[in-house]
């Protein structure tokens, strides 16, 4: 018995593939299971970057104090007014899922707003394509998209080396967990 099960039905993130379509922006209200709170000393500039560059939309705001941004369901960010922001980006990052077809256009949109803010896209050893973006508040944001899984790829071998195998390969029956 394994503790693995396919949980894509709980997530707004579509299964990876060349025809994966991103979900529509989600405007519903829910109890947020997680969110990022990012201090900014210029709410207007921050909202502009996050909406035009990163593809978020403004869900609501408390003028001069807070702006709640969102992309897909469960991709929530609270921009909060602060007197100052860190001078340098932290080592920590916050990652937001995308689909592969969005990575290049999001990187270009961020470059159009702030040319020096973007690093990538680049492929990772764990089978994603990532773009790292430094926002006006010096937050380190990673836009990440799963690549289609190729069992013969180096990425598949990298994952297998740490014990991650695709469903149906040495895992037993996952049906009890679904």
C-alpha cells in the first residue's frame, strides 16, 4: 500500500500536457488555505506590476491599506501598505503554478513592466519550467509549470533516484487512496 494518490481533481492546476489550458481567474470567495502577505511602500505600483506582469487581478481593496490579488483559485496575495520594503530580495520565494503555454508570455509581460525583474525561463531537474521574478516590493516570485512527463527523460531518472515514480510503476494499487 502506498500513500500516493492522484489528487488533480482537488486542484485548479490542470494535468501537464501540450494541450493544458489554464483555468479562468477565480472570483469566488472562500476560506483561504494559504496566502502570501507582501508589504509594499507603493500600492499602486505593486498592483500595476502584479496585474500587468504576473496576471493577477484585484479581488478587493481597502484604499491605501490593502489590496487582495488573485490568479487561479488558491493563488491569493495580500499587498499591504508599509513604510519600507526590504532593500534586497529574500532567499525565500513564493511559487505560483502556471501551464507551460503561459511561461513565456508571463516572462515577457513582466519584462515589459520591469526589464530587469525576470530570470528565465529555465528547465529544472524536477520536470518544470520556471521563471523567477523580483517584484517592486523585492518579493521573489517563481512562476512554475509542469512539463509533460517523459518516462525516458533525464528528469524522470532524477525523480526516480529520489523515490518518485509515476503511477503504476512499482507503487501497487493507488485505488484505495483516490
